[in-house]
């Protein structure tokens, strides 16, 4: 379907990034010619560019149920996450061990002991797809209770501490990068103070993201040096990128993509899971398929005595593109921090593969995976048995 993807390639790495939607590419090509001016300039071409930026802002606000002035454009989810954490530099910052590195590393670097406290818990995990009941977290925070229940966070860590703790009087941030377009989002119902988004997970361009900042909550700009975004993010506007983000949001709203993910993509995902479990000895799921417990487009599986990176490379040689844990950690030989936090088992974490689906995937893609995967796992398991 996409020129950038070889017709013979089976792409199952949408959670890492998704190809540009054709209508996004067209919108960006048009924008390059028409909206080249600096959007902060007072001249007419500047105004025209700014109008387009405001259109994307309104679309995102509409999509999540926020006010347009609560949206700040950034260079992506990593920047949005950094901006929230840095706002609370020197404060107590609580995150789960399952967060994206742009939360974990930043919090480690900048946290201190001042109050009020910041809590940052992602709504859906990028490696396993598992969902946290965020609205419940916010409700419990209002009551000063710790949260120990929802699926993704049902396990206590080594110290017997619940993975999610919230207390009255703090602010709550959530990384919604993986949920936008996949499940409906109503930011006011969720009740969070800050939320992170990225365009490239919904068919938009890489390098554009947004941060929801609820009216009245603290915010310190990460990029200082301009009046852009109401002094909340300096730097010349990435007009073409933001227009691309807008075109992707239009697609999401028009197609109601979350409904398609819920029905069509879930069927594919669950179908693949079932076939893997029945046809491949030693396979086990790291994603809970119970309705509502995980995003419908992510499936994380471990294969006993087969190494994730080897599986990935063998599948790649067959034209099937998957990932081991998060792409950001690729080349990192440490087991996935997410699976380690969830299972505590390095073998499970090392032998895992993430399949992540998009709306373009079909049943033929599943058939293609199942034509080759059992043989690959069998071969790797045999080598491993010989070695041990
Ligand atoms: N948070 C999550 C949950 C993600 O999945 C990703 C992308 N892997 C990011 C943050 C980083 O997004 P970006 O590439 O837009 O910086």
C-alpha cells in the first residue's frame, strides 16, 4: 500500500512508528509550497501558516476533549515527557518502572524532594500494550490511596511496593503516545493534569508531538528563547510537520480509527496469539488479551529457549518486520526493563518479540508469519538445547 514499504514486506512494527498516511504526505507536500513562511511573522504568509497550526491545535483538542489553549506543540513525545518532568525539577517525582525511557531517565536526573509531587504513569505500555485504568488512578489520588489493581500494574516490585502510588495534592501526567487513535480519549474524564502525544504513531510525521497542559497547572518551558506557544515552547514553528499531524488527526477522526482497532485489528491480533499458542511449543503471552486490559494492536510473546533478537533477524530475512521490546532500546543487550518489571524473569524478557499492528494489516500477514515462525522457533530451540 505504501511506496516506502516493499510490497513483499509484512510490517508489524506500527508501535515503533507508522508509515506516513498518503493523505498526510499530500498535505505536507502542499504545505511546503504554500505555508513556508515563519508562522510567528506578522505578514500575510505568516498568518496563513499560523491559521493552519491553529487548525491542528483545534483538531487535537477536539479529539481528546481539551481546550485549544491547553495544547502545546513539541518535537515529539520525548520532548513532551521531558518538559513535564523538568517543570517539576527538584520535586518529588514518582513513576512506574514500566515507563518509556524519556520519563524514567529524566525523572532520575531531575527529581528532588520538594512538594508538590508529580506522578507520571503511562496509559498504555508500548512494549506489551497493557492498559492502566488511569481514571481510577486519578480517583484514588483524590482519596489519598495507593493503586494496586489494574492489569498492567498488578504486580508488586521486588520491595513489595505497588507499581502505582498516588497521593492527594500531587499533579498527574500520563504518556498517551500509544493510545491516541487506538482507544477513545476523553482527557477531562481521565482527569489528568498533563498528557503526552506523538504524531508518528498515528500516520503523521516523526518530529512532531504535543503536550496537554491543563489550564492553571504549573508549566516551565523546556525550550526557552521565543514567544511561541504562549511562551511555553520557543523555536520557529514546524509548520509543515504540524500540518501533517493535523492531516493524521483528520484521518483518525473521520475514520474513527479506534473502532477499527477495536474490531478488525483486535481480531487479527487475537488470531495470531491463538495460533502461536497452539502451533508453537514453549510460547507464552506477555500481553493480557482480556478485553480492556490491553490495546488491541500490540502482542508481546516469549518463546522458551529462543532469543528475541535472533527471532527478529530470522523474521526480517523473511520480510517480516517485528521488534524486540522497544526500538529505543535496540542495540541494548539488557533485557527489556518493562518485561523485567512485569515478570522479573530475564529469560522471558530476552526471548520476547513484539508484534504491533496497523489498519493496513490483513489476515494474509498473519498467515505469512505462521508459515515461517514455527520453523524459526524450532530451529533456535534446537540450537539452544544442543548448547545447554
Ligand atoms: N512514549 C512512548 C510510550 C512511546 O512509545 C514513544 C515512542 N517509542 C515515545 C514516548 C517517544 O516518542 P517520540 O518518538 O515522539 O519522541
